[in-house]
């Protein structure tokens, strides 16, 4: 419906509510003759009499007019709602955002803390979460399947995708309860792990996770022996619990309550760490997505000092 028709609807509703041309014209900010002419135009368009004049200015609404007035109010309300929705969407106050995340971001609490805060401040924006590996989070961003992501910092972002660091946590050793080191409370020296058999994830699941073992082996000065590969982190810890070997995992995985597994810190002046980034498309224009990006910026962390060794990653 174009602007002329909506204006005629507004004029007629004002007449119905005031039952007087003079008061309706004053309310609308137009002259009485103009209002009378516009009403006649509307009646011609509809082919129906909507009002009966009573004296110079007073009017009586016909039965047809009463029915039309109800519909006209509904149309004006819907038009107002549509305009409000468009303005809110343009300001990023309402909309939908698809967010990918790696599972460990929930174990450390960073996902629920940041997304929870955003949702409370932006109740009109619907955030849908998708659990994916780091590799798949970045691939989905590049292919426009999702709008943002929380995953491990890559060596290099693909064209069109970028991000910034929002969380860091150290690596730990996961041991089965019968392991000789399980009874120790002090941190474990990486050099003492040279003869251990390691459990890691499949390369397809998360390339960056398999590098944890390499980092610890490099610090300890040994070549790691790989016993098993698993499809996800829960499966890795399950193999550890069964005694197949040990695993190098990020610290937040110690929040997993899997019977038969204990976690110990790593000793040494150099503490390897996992770095989590918030990721998004560089040229994002959707207002709701931009609102999420701006909400994450206050949480950016400064780059780690050169002394901190990070696992070589390719997410």
C-alpha cells in the first residue's frame, strides 16, 4: 500500500474517532476543506458511502464506514509495526545471529559468559549456537553458513575472515587413575613423559589439537609415541580412563567429570597455552552481527608475551 492510501486511511480513522471534520482536521494538521476532499476521494476509490454529514462539520459513520474503520486501524497498526521492525533491524536491535563454537569454550565458561551477557543486553536478537570443531567453525564462516565463532586461534585466517583473542588457558596432562604420576600433586616435568603413550584426536576433527603433544614433546626433548586417535575430546579422555595412554589437553577439560581420569599441571618456565579467538567476517554488514562483534570488542586480550609458547595451530 503506497503512502497516499495510508494517508487516506489515517484521515478516515481520525474522522471516525472525532465524529467532527473540524476537530479531525485540527488533529491531523490539515485544513477542513482538504480533509473533506480526501474523504470524498476515498469514498470514490471504494465505491461506498462511509459517512453522513450532520450539519456543517459533524458526521455520522455508516455501517460500511464502521466496518472499514476497523480494517483501516488494523492496516495502520501493521504498517506502524513494520516500520518499527525495520528501524530496529537497521539499528541492530533485532535479528538473528548464527554462532559456531568449539566444545571446550563451554567447559571454560567463556561462551556462556559472553553470549549470556550479549543476550541479556540484546533480547531482540536471537542467537543460535552450533557445536563444531575449530576447522569447521572457520570453514562455515568463510562459506556464510554462520555469522561468528568461538574457536582456537589459527596460524592464519582465510581471506575474508578475521578475529581477536578473548581467552587463554594452559595445557594440562590427563592421566588414568592407576598411572604412577596420578598420585603426585606437584606439576609434571615434560621430560618425564618421554616414554609415555599419547592419545590424540583425529586430524580431521581438529588439526590444532594434535599439535599439543608435539609442543610438550619439543619442550621435553623427545619424540612422542601415539597410541590412539579419537573423534572428539570426550573420546580422548575415555581412552585415557581405560588406560590406553595419557593426553595433553587444555585446562578447561579438567571440568569434565569422567571417572578414572585425573589432571595435572605441567612444570617448567615456559607454559604452553591454548588461545581462543572470537571470529567473524571482515566485511560483515548485517546490523545484528555487527552488534555482536562490537559487544565482543571490550573482551579482547593483549597478545601474549614472546616467552609463552603456543601450540602451532592450523584451524
